[in-house]
C-alpha cells in the first residue's frame, strides 16, 4: 500500500485528489494539510511514501519547502503539482529534488500513475513535457534561456517578478542582500538583458507573474 500525504491550501482540490487516488486499491491517503507549517508538523508524526505538494502552498514556496523536506525527511519522495506553466517549473522542481511534476491540467489518469511511479523511486513527467524538453520550438525561445537557470535563480526571479525588493527577497529565501544582488546580475546575464525592466519582461515571458 502506497501511503500519500496531500499538501494544498484548497480544500476542494485536496478532496478531489483524495477521491481520485483512493479509487486505486494500492493507495492510501494518510493525511492532508493546507500550509507548510502543518506539513512539517504532520511529517513529524506520520511517514508517507509520497507527498503531493502544491507549488504555491502558503507560507514557504514549494521549492523551498521541497529543499527543507529533503534535508529533514530524505526518504520521503515528493511529487510536485501546480497550475503554473509545466515548462517552467518542472525542471526547477526536479533539480531541487522532486521525483516528478504534474500539471493541474493533466488528465486524471496521470495522478495515479504518477504517484505509483514516484513511490517506486522513478522520475515522472508527462509525455507531452518530455517531448517539449527534447525539442525547442521557435515559439519557445524564452524557455530555452530558462533552462540555464538553477532552481534558486528561479525562486529569486519569481520573487522579483512579484514586486519584491532585494531585501524582501533575501528575507524570504534566508539569504543576504549581497547574494540576492549577485543572483540578479547572474539572471540578467543568463536571460540576456541589462536592466531590471527587461528582466521582469523575461519573467513575464516565462509566465512567472
């Protein structure tokens, strides 16, 4: 039996995922939580095989939560999911230690197969994403730049795109301001821009707004 914990701040989403997963005789939902603090409190009490983690769960963003889980609960496998662009977030979450990424627009059948695959220690991405990662189409030029970014750089770019100042980004990611400035300079170089306005335009092209 595969034990699953669902972490999402929307009750109706948690209920929907729970109903889909429990239609499989091989899967048991042992807990569901709505915030990252609830997640870590629950993980101190129960040990799921797989955590289904929503990218934009409140309090700490999904990638930072994933990193913390990898440190504190290294044996638990994480399947990230989100309504955000699959092209952008799949790579950054997998680089940060997730075993798979599932878009909320994916077919329902994918949820069960993704959980089963991740529970076995295998990587899961959709066939559609695998094809897009393999081939750069002309319309996906911003994505090609994006693939050069580390998961930490993605976090910094997302926070800058949301209107955060360097100091707020530093506090949110537990960095110092100088490090954030270094990341910003690195982002400008990798995304081939020379000012903050163009950097934020690139963030918009990457659907980070």
